[in-house]
C-alpha cells in the first residue's frame, strides 16, 4: 500500500441504494467495505483524532530533548574525569530513526554512548521531555486549522483521543482557538504516557470514549481513527473502526504499513479532503 492508497479493507460510506453501491464500487472501491448499513448518512461521520503527530509537531522538542540528554550525560562524566566522545546526530538523522522505530538504546549507541551510559541518558530524557521549556517547542502542524474546520463544516464529529495529559492538550488547543471544534477531548493524567506510547493504554482509552458516548453499532461503523503511530492503528482495529495512519508524525509510511491501516495519508489536511470527497460522492448518488 502506498501513501494515500487504500488497502483491500478500505474505508466506505454506507449507502442506501444498490445502484449507488455499484457505482462507488467501480469508481472508489475503498468506499465499499465498512460503511454499508442502510439509513446512515455522510454527516454521521465521527473522527477520533490523535494529538501529537496529526495536530502537533513534536519533532523539535524530541530532538532538543535528545541533545540535552547527551549534554547532561557528557557534563556528568567530564566532572568525574571521564570525557565521552559523543557524536550528536543531525535532526534529520534522529527523526528518521524515530520514524523507523529504531530503539532508543540503538540511537544512544549510534551517538557514541557505551552500554553503561545508556540508562542515565534514557532516564534523563524521560525526566526532561515534558518540561515547560521544551513543551514550548511544539508547533501546530501545517494545515491543521483548515482540516479541522473543513471536517466540522461537513458535519463530522471530532473527538480527540490522546495519551498526552488531558489538561495539557486542552490548554494547547485553547491557545490555538481549536478546542471548540471538538465534541470531546480525552487524554490521560500521566505526563509520561505520550512519550511511552503504549498501544494497550490507547486501546483502553478509545474503548472508554466509545462506551461513554454510547455509540451504536452503526455509529462505530461510521467512525475513523486518525493517528501517526501503531498505537492509534491497533486501538482503532480493536474497536472495529476504520483507521487512517499519517506520516507527518513519529512513524514512517514503511513502518506503519506493517500494521495494515485502511489508508495512509501524509497529514490531517489530505485526510480531511479525502473524507469530504467521500461525503460528496454519497450526496451526489444517494
């Protein structure tokens, strides 16, 4: 599956007429799998969206955390008379390794650390990654404001589901004037959960949101999970909803393909255009 190309599982709107189904099957086959229940309109779409990656670019914060972790380690060992010949990766090198899910241990070793240095380095990274001075490095992804507004204008319900601290996510969205676009904003109370990115936690969180909103079977069928990591894909698959993986975050297309999302897109704006295109097809032929 290439970027922005559906797998056989595909996303699909649920059509009322067999002629519409035949047309869409011929012209947009990935519309014909999930959303096929009678009586469900395009405006019933719910988009569950992750925060870090799809909405917020965390690459600079993660890279600066990596640099500071190395600098702190180097300072500690120099004070003990044991200088470490550190090789700091470029941001491009570092982020490519993060996107390819290279273990932090390997990133540390490629940066010149020995095995006995790694524990301190990783502990230090975990300690500082969520400090306010570094959190200020986060930026809104290009096109996000337009993407969210487009989806809302078409009647889609937007629900944020993130492993970031809920209060923190809400504050950031409010600072950008985006919070009111979401029906619900759900996160965790663990400041380190987003960095650990545990699929099991994301799966439980999404399931809880679906339960709390009393989603019917048809509403679940008309939902999609949008995210940039395997945790998002696995959570959506566990809940029985369609999944769209984005490559603008912390995972590469090649890595995401392993988890068989229904589609892979570059960013949230291209995803919004794709979903709206499907809505227009439904309205034109229903």
